[in-house]
C-alpha cells in the first residue's frame, strides 16, 4: 500500500503536457497514456473541414476546331507512317502500320497504307479537319495508295509535295573492288 501511495504522489507531482492525460486504473495504479496524437488528428480534421471550399463543377474541355491542316506521309521500304497536323505543325493524330498490327514485310504494302490513313482519319475527325496539304516522303510502295486513301476519306487535298531527301553528291562511294 505504501508503494502505491508513493507512485500516486510521483505521478501527481509530474506535470503532464497540455494535451496529454494520465489515466488511473480501478486498482489505483497509474498508467500514463499520451493522447496527444489523437487530439492532433482531431484538430487536423477540424481544420480540413473548415478550409474545404465548395466542390467545383468540372467543365468539359472544348476541342479546338481545325479546318485546314497538313498530312505527313512517310513511306519507307519497311513501314508507312501518317501524321495529321495543323498549319503550325502541331500533331493532331498519327498512325503507323505497326500500331495497327501489321508485322514484317506487310507493313510496307499498299493495303496497309490505306488502312493506316483510314485509322488516322477517324482519330482526326473530332477536330473537323477538311482541307489538307499532303507532304510525302520516302520511296516505299504505299505512296500512291496513301494519297488515294486520303482522297477517299473525304479530305479536300489542296496540294501534294514530295519532300523526299535527295543527296547532292553526299557520301563518298566505296572504293572499287579488286578481283
């Protein structure tokens, strides 16, 4: 009993923090439990509820309308890539043979080129693109097929430019083979 009284006096003499409490059991033994964390959490919840503004309505983002644009077609021996852009050069939509699931030598076929153009035309339809300038690059077999597909997908083609890079006496040729 004397020990319990001594413990009580020790506990009472200690000054607990402002937000902590001391809980005494029924057996009259003191167990200090700090509840400061719980009160901090409650304070934060109250602060969050007070500072929370009213919910804002999400406005639907308007897509810009692009009536005139460009179609860049790259036809190589291995693949065909079509990209639609506005007159400033910002890409609106693109598609390639590999993205449609063509593999190997089938990527450079004229059939793949028509499928690529139709898939890219579906993507760009939400912008309302009607008039296009076609820039074609490369020597692949999908050149003419892609231009025909552009005309068949209700685009008004204003101009067609071939921008295939041509070397002006570029790389030095290999030395002749001695036999």
